[in-house]
C-alpha cells in the first residue's frame, strides 16, 4: 500500500504570491523539490513539513493531510 500525503502548498504559494524558487530558497531546498511536493511525487520529512507550515504561518494540518482536501467550491454547491 502506498502512503499518499496530500498538500495545499501550491494554493498557499499562489495566495501569497510566492514562486517555487522563493519558497525553496527560504526552506533551503532545490526548487524542483517544491514541484515534486506539490504534485504529490515526493512526501516531505516531518522536519520539512513543519518548516513549510511555519513559513506560511499556519498549522501543519492546514498544509498536509492523509486524505484529499475538499475542492474549492464544493461547500458552496447549496447556494
């Protein structure tokens, strides 16, 4: 069984106007690592996950989950 870690890194980056390279530089990782993380091709270490959450000033659960995040707009369908 493959362990999948879902994340909102791309959403947080776009909301804050941060490029992959800027985030990578701030975290001390290669910019391609950010792309791998965003696409779910790589699961971060606990240390890196905590540093990403700290960078965005949110709880780690806001960035990472073991189940898919609801799609934007799913909760607004009853409007």
